[in-house]
């Protein structure tokens, strides 16, 4: 597998993402590393209970 295939697509390998005001934060996808291991971070989705109006039930 080529190194470019491991580069985090969310942050383009920088480890930082910016919001609309250009504040930079650690990338939540690669945790600031800039690379993503194959299959890493694939967790099962948590089911959230909602009512008929799609409001979250706590």
C-alpha cells in the first residue's frame, strides 16, 4: 500500500483541521497524526432513541 493511501483525507496529512473562522484544531479522524491506519477508527454506530419528531430521547 502506498504512503499516500494512508494519508488522512480529512486533514490532507497535516494533522490539523480549520473551522470557518480559520481556527485550527487537532484532526478528529487521525487524532493529529496525519495518517490513518487501514481499518482504524471503525467503530460500531451507537443507536440513539428518538421520538416521532426525531428528537433525541434521553
